[in-house]
């Protein structure tokens, strides 16, 4: 249906959408515009799970096979708490370098006839002319979305904790968590391999810990040196790596939009939504957005109907993921609540951090209930029923409180 498509942003979402649209109809005129040079990218590695790889094989076997071949795998999770270690087996995870992922998708798009224009910044006031569809795949700071933020109903909600996204030459053989207690509180990292000689290492802590350790004042190099000392056991003497352009500490911002399209402009990936990095779903959701948008454009001849279906489908699919991300972030923001437990119990509740019930039940009691529920089906059903009910009640009270405060302010 769409003859000419301008995709602004050369990340996974924009590139994969261009691949799918060209596969659907090679006559489509598709251009991907990326403001940065080819081969330059932020970040280290990305994670995904087997279910996504199976979907990608259904959509485009050629790029999926390259993605599969370029990924490392793990099936264990390891938690280091002080000087104790516990290991659990779980579902198989995959990691691939972001640079390699983009290289695969860009190569596949070119092979299909997509034009890729690097070092080409597109602004809201200078859109490509004649496009039937403009796709804003330009990330959480999307300029195209910002121009119409009132229409989209854009909201950015900052998180509490500070984090920094680093690399390391230490190759983790499992998805690794390390929790270190300092005189200023807990600091922790998430580590996972994405290649034969590299891993991602995300470090997070509460603002009080961040300031107490001096991380708000130290230079980037001195800050990394301090983190290397704090996580010396898990890093085995390997260095932490920053990006050439600098690697600042940040607080995560959850982005939501009331609507995802405006005329012939549609939001994709991080331009439409973000979910906390602790659930490792950002790239997966971006690719699933692309799959859903391509399907909607194929099945609906009129653009408004296609974009409405895409938005409706993806918003519904995102609800449980956004809930899981919200509770995951809260689990880490309330970390001291769980750190008195034996490591194996703390790790078990780490795996349950998406539960809406966990924040309202004492951790030891929740652990015992969860163990019992694993053996008794009636308890499993009760837990599944009670968790969302508690979450809805708390959410409704929070909304009512905010509305009352707004009324009193007015």
C-alpha cells in the first residue's frame, strides 16, 4: 500500500521494518536516514530470548540465521552477594554486540534494495518530500515526536536510581549479578557476554550511594577505577570500558505516549515506549514493533486503519511487559528489603521481581508461599489471581491520590 517510506533512525527498529516492507513488496521505495556515521553506535551488547529468534526466522530467515550465528548463549544465572555465590539454571538467553546486530540488519536491507543514508539528520521541519509514510524510529529523544508531543501525549517518568552502561573484557559464562555492600549502601552490576572477548556490565546504585562514594564528583576514569575495585572478584582483574565519547551516569526515564501516530507519521521502538533495562527487552520490543507495523501495512490498504491497528496491537502487547519493567525497577530501588535473606532466597526473589504481589508481602513469607505454590496447583491459581488484584487496587489509589493533589493545587 505505501509506495514511499522514509524511516528516520537507523537502529534495529528502523532497519528491520525496512527489511520486512521490502520483502512484502520489492517495488516499495524505502529510505532509512541515520544521523550518525555508519558503524558508530552506542552501547555494548543486547540480549534476547529464544522466542524472539523463532519469530525472526519466520519473518526473514536470512537475517535471523546471521543473528543466530553471531550470538553467544547462556542458560544459567549467577548471583554474587558479598563473598557468597549462588547459581540457578533457567531459559536460554542470547547476547550479540549492538554493532554486529546493526551490521547484519544494514547489510540485509541493502541486499533487498533499501537506501541507507548515513550522516543525514532529519528534522521535524525538514522531512523527506513525497513520503507516504514517515517512521519516527529516532529513539527516546525523538525530534519528530517532540515536535508533536502534545498530540502524542508524551510522558517521561524519571527513575530513582543511578546507572552507567559499561563494557568489560571479562567474558561472563552466565547472566551475572554482583551485589557489593559499601559504607554508603549497596551497589550492584548486571553482566552478560555478547562476543568472544567482551561483555556488557551495567552498574546501578541508589542516589545516596552514588553521592556517598563520590561518583557524582569523580572523573570518568577515576569512577571506573573505583568500580573495578568494588567488583574486583567478579571481574577477575579485567578492566571496565567506557565509550570514546564518554559514558555518563544516568537515571532511567520511562517513556509513554497516549497515541503513536499523527497523520502519516508513526512512532516505532524507543520513540514510542521504553521499559526498564533490568528486564532486557528494549531490542526485542523494537523488533516486534517493526513486525506488527509491517503486518498492519500489508493487511490494511488505508493508512489510517493500518496505523490504528498497529497502535492497538502493540499497546495491548506492551501492557504486561511495562508492568513487569515497573516492578523490576521498584525491586532494585528497594533492594535493602531483600538483602538480609540467604543468597539463594534473595536470588529466587530476584527472579520473582516482576510480581505485583511481592512488594506487599514480607520477603520471607513470599518465598515460602512461592515454594509452596510450585507444588500445589490451587496455590498457584490463588497467587495468579491475587497479584493483579492487589496491583490494580494500589494503582487505583495512587491515581486517586494524584487527582486529589491536582485538584487541591488548582
